[in-house]
C-alpha cells in the first residue's frame, strides 16, 4: 500500500504536553497501523517550539531525527541531538524535546505498545 503525502492527516497541537509553540504532526498511515503501534508520524517543531516532559508507561516511543538541532531531556539527562541521532523512551521513563536551532527540527516518531 502506498500513501501519498497529500493523503496524510496533519494535526497542529498548541503547547503540546505543556511545551511551547505549535507542533505539526503528520500522521503516516494512521488507519493502517498494526494494533500494537499507536503512532507513526513526522513531527516538526519550528524554532523555539517544544514538546513538554511526559512519561511512557506500557509503551515505547522512538525518535529518529531527520533535520535540525534539538535538546532532549532523557528522563532527567539533557542531550543535544541532530540529524541522524535516535532516542528511545519506555518502561515508565519520560522525555521532552525542544528545537534549539534556527531551522525546523524534524523527526520521525513511532510509539509501540509493550
């Protein structure tokens, strides 16, 4: 099955999880996801935007950073990330992500139920 870009649902979330600005979520095949996959999306954070700290119990969220530079709180440890980096959060641990660069921060996010 092929899903064309113009067929994908785009969602805008203000102050996502208590973060700053507007987060753009492009859902990739929302209706076609396997039952244990809660999210498969491209997330875009413009300069100064963030997703606030939140936890993942009974699921794992995986990020693959495509473009830009970001700062993540990985369950209390701060890391700086860029294109090609990845992050995994699960087992009740938490994270946040912030665009700390001058261009949009783009990442692929996947959430799989444990």
